[in-house]
C-alpha cells in the first residue's frame, strides 16, 4: 500500500510506502485457503526457473573468482620475478590461491544447496509421487542441503576439478618456487 505525499519542491506528487507497522494485522485462516492444481504447477515452474537462474549466477561468480585469483597470482609472480623477491612473494601467491579456492568452494556449496530442490521440482512435474513435497520451499530446502553439505560433504565439493582448478596448480607451482628459494 502506498500513500501520496506532497513534495515540498516543485509541488509534484511523490510516493512513499505507508508505514505497515501502523496498520492492524490481518488474521488469515490458512485452513480455508486452497490452491488449484494449475496454480501449484505455475508456482513450481516459477520456482524452478528462479532456481535455475540462481544456479547459473553462481557459475558466473565462480568464473569471476577464478579470474581474480589468476590475475592476482600472476601479478604477484611477475612482481616477484622483477624485484628478485621470489621467496616472500611466491608464498603470498600460494596463500592467495588457497584463499580464493576456499571462497569458490563455499560459493559452490551454496550453489549445490539449490540442486536438490530443483531436482525435486523436476521429478514432481514429471509425475513422480513424492512424500513430504512442499510447494514453494526454496529456503527450507536450501538450509537443509547447506547444513548437510557443510557437515558431511564439503571436501568433495572443494576437490572437484571445476572447483579446485587452477588453484591447486598455482599453489603447487608457487610452493615449489618458495621451497626452491629457502636458502
């Protein structure tokens, strides 16, 4: 609900949201609400497309993280070679690659937390009978899957090739450079 307010400048109308805290709460009896089958299908399709879009956004973020990691590591290595400070700067490059790897690993876990719900919706829309299926359950499913992935399965996400490359290669090369200059 919005209310019109006179603007002091120019005399035009300016809109601002009403203060919903001043309004009396509306009591709704959820037992009396029913949703048609078509509406359920429409809601699930909307949720499915939202989930797919979100999953794709996480891929874009992962590519950005990789690009920053490679750029930073190469810049540090170039500086190390130019300044002959290979020992300290190669260690910095190694540590930064590991930190970027951790960041991407967590982004991948967040992304994977949406996979199960997306799959459940696909199965439901294809006619598979499912117990305990809820319509519009993005956050409930996300939170459940996130807890599972963080407790039981984080290592498999971190060590998948699409997650760990190029971080492992950068870390190994720069660690070898650091060890070679320890004299």
